[in-house]
C-alpha cells in the first residue's frame, strides 16, 4: 500500500520519502482518515478500479512530482493521476473542492 500526501502533515514526516509518498505499514488508510478527521478536515474517500500497471504509472508520476508547498496538494494529486486509467479526462482540478466534484463525477460514471 501507498499514500501520496503532497504538502501533507500525516505521520512521522522524517519517515516519508521526498516525494511525500508513504509506503509500507505507515500507509494505513484508516489511520490516515482518522488523523484528518481529528484535525477537523472534511474527508471523502473514493474507490476506483485500476490495474497494477496504472497504479505503477500513478506512483511514478507522483514520485516525479515530489512533495508540494502548502496549498498545492490538490494540484499535485490531480497531476499524479491525470491521464491514467479512469482519470484519462480529468480536466482542471486545482483546489480541493473542485477535485472532490471531479472525482465524484468519475465515480458516478461507473
């Protein structure tokens, strides 16, 4: 498992790679969600079918993008998944609310 957390604050940041990718046991989605809920964030979780090769491409793009400055998390996530698998026509999603609506629309197209 892996979590891309650009500009994030989750977990032991010294253990997170320079690309803000969390891997191994630290990449616990339930703990990640709980952390953000306890911090007062609004959390939405979407599930998409992706192939192993699409997942590899997403994490390659995330690794190449690296971390992000505060306020640029949605742009980085969008750029990491853009043009891969179900995200082929992602379009412009540069703030969290827009990214939420775009992901919701993709999820509902199934």
